[in-house]
């Protein structure tokens, strides 16, 4: 428990000096970041963009130009580099390097270079009076060329039925950021066609494309892509900053509510809702868009307070600069993460509840299976449990082509089915219940309100029709490499790359690890490590810290001639406890 508490305490440490608040803390962090850039460029005066970005933490190096430009141009609390000649010189040097690389054909074809182009456009706007005629023309030519690379496709897709991957040729967040670049470049360079195109796309994202729950579905509106949602949010936030469109402001408020409630107390988005990533690190993308109201400003402060100094890479430096540039100061209000209890559900069958230190999320979201794309996951996980001291205990991370870690799976006529056919959710103060229907059974996942150090979960299985050849329940245990796992039978294992398989006798009803325990009277087995699918590899993860332990319970269903449906044919109960 001491180790778990220490990890949590370290995660809560703010990256700024005691008493420092936003936006001042942004400038303190940016000052550290651009000092690193100055040191590196001084040490490697002839380095190319490729050489700079080869070093870990330096990918998206062009993001640093916005940090230098914001610090030079913004008179704000905590900004000690305002109108500093060396800071201006740094911004100009970075921009000239980018121009040289673009002229050599080495800029655009880098992965997600349009992210960098956005940062360069904003820096151009801030620094234009200081550029001089020759540099202004050179930068403008480069920026125009890069924005023009996405203009034709954006125009083709402008009036497509939906801005999701099922209709357009990229992800929603990419299209949103292209549109932001078109809007800004159109305004800066007096191109009415680009400006109109960008504002049209962003206007649709703020109105018809956003769900009433405040997210943008990337595969479909059936459910969110929680992490990448922040990138789309950033683009819509920029749209509001430039146009002050009231519809955009309402979209920002809806998005703020979504992220407020579906973010764990450690700042990470709830993973069970995400259909592109099994998990998403605490992130500061687009946090300025939260600062339109008191609770959103407190949320932005909360997220930045969790952001560790060691994660200050070039991409983060640019995002911090964007947050500082568009921060809206004002009063603060409490956020859900600070409350003892709260509950929130989506319009669809998904909801979250915090009870004391426990946070449980149930998801019955169903979407068509994206067979042709490696980038989307099957919505095959339906439960996650987080504890404020122990962290994530049961992962709801989704996967792809991997029924062995789906919450439920059945085999009938030799075919494995691991995606539900239908679902229902009911949330009350006494208990939250999610029903999931499959071919040969349906299950009720019941989570009574947690109390104190324990949380109970019951899985009530009702058979339907002929019994399957096999069926099972699986829970993804978040196990920590290098730490010990112990069972009630006295088995002790130090977790590493070696495969661990434990049967029901060896488990003997309980597993203890990382300050928590899971207890059950049902037959079960455990396998570690199981490597989930990674969309970025189009195959299994290779990092041990991304593996899970899979606790599997066999479902014992039997056909009965005169009973097509057999209510509560099997009940599996587990209890989670934190010492």
C-alpha cells in the first residue's frame, strides 16, 4: 500500500512552484522548454530537422516555434521573456530552419506535419510585424504550400454525409486540424476560399458532427474516441477564438462536460469508452478550450498539475503554448474529481460512477466492426474499475481480433462471438446494471454502490436456447511488472516476461497485487502476460508495461428442453478490496 500511495502522491505533484496558477504555470514550463531548445541549437548549429527529431522527445520539433512566439509577444503573469530579444531570435531561427527544410522537400512528408504547420501559422501571426519583408515572404510561401496540400481533399469532403472515418478518407481529428489550418491561412493570406472552407468544416464539427454528449465519434457517433477527441476539441476551440461563433462556444461547453466526468482522478481519460486506444496518457491537448467557464478552468488547472516535468517534449511544449495563448482567466469551481460521489451517463448505454475512492464505468456501446481499418478497436470490453490510491485495477481497454480478452465470448458452431448483439444500462443510487446479449446467453453486470475499502461486482448469466460449445467471462487485471502477485493458496510470483498460468486451485479464491485484492468463490484461471492489440503496430503490443493479466471464468450453461431462457443460470461474484 505504501508503494501505491507513493505512486499516487508523485502523480499529484504539480510541475510549477507552490502557489503558481494558470496561466503563469504555463509560462514557467515553456521557459524550461525553450531553454532546452536554445541549448540544443547552440550545440548543434548545423543540425537538420531530421537529425533534431531523431532524438527521443524531439519529434514535432516545429511545435517549439509557438512557445517562443507566445513568450515573446504575450505580456502575462509569469512570463519573464516578454519582448526578450533572445526569445525573438530563437523564434526566427526556428522558422528559418523550417523554411529551409520545406524548400528542400523535407518538411511536409513527415508524419502529421500539419500539426506543425498549425504552430507555425500561429507564430507567423504573432511575429508578423517583426519578420521583415524577405522573411515574411519566405515563410508565407512555405506555409501556403503546406496548407494547400490538404485544400483539395478538404473541398471534396466538405459536404460528405458525416465527418467520420466511414465517410471521409482520414480520421475526424485530422480533418478538423486541416480545417483549422485552412481557416487561419485564409485569414492571414487573404484567401477567401480557404477561409470559407475551413470555417464551414469547423462549423459543422461544432454543430451537427458533435453528439449531444459532447464528443466526436471517429468511427461512428455510437461512441467516443476519448483521446483524439481532444485534438478535435482543440480545432473547434481555435474556431471559436477566431470567429466567436456562439455555436462553437456551446460545443466547447458540451465537450468540457464530457471530459470532466469521464476523466479519472489521476487525469487520464476513462479507457473503456475509447475505440482507438486501449489507454491514453494524461494529456494537455486543447485544454484552453475548457477555460470558458469556472469548472473548466479548474479542470485545466487540475490536468496541468498532474503533468510531470519529465514529459515535456516538443509536442507538449507547443500544446502548452497554445493553452497559454488562448487561456481565459476567471473564477474557479469544483470539479467531479474532487467530489466524494458523482454519476454520469451518456445518451447511449454507458455511464460512470464515483463512490468514495472508487470509480466504476460500464459500457454497452455497440458499433459496427471496422474490418477494413487497423486503426479502430472492437468494442469488446464493458467494465473498468479505478481506485484513487491503487489506480486502475480492472482495465476496460478494448482490442481487435482478440476474443480471449473480451469481457464475454461464446463459441457456437465453431464460430467465436465476442461482441454483444444488444445492451441496456440502468443506473441508480443503489446499483448500476448493464445487460449484454449474445447468441446463447445474456448477462447482467451489477455493480452495487461501493463502500469504504471494497467494491462488489456480480455477473448474472441467463442461458438462451441451445448451450454453446463453450463460453466464458474474462476480466483484464492491471498487473505491474516487477511487482509480486500472491494468491490465497500461497503462490507468489514476481511478474516479468515469463508466462504465468494459474488454475483455480492455485488461486484458491483470491489474488493480491499492488495494494489491492480480488476475491471470488468461482472457478477461474489467470494468464500473464497477455499482449493486447496495438493499432499503431497492426499487431500485438511488445512492451511489458502494456500487457494485462486475464482472469477467466468458464460459463457452465446447459440446454433445457422446455426452457428457452434460463434466468440467472449462473452467478459469478467478485469483490475488490484495497488495503
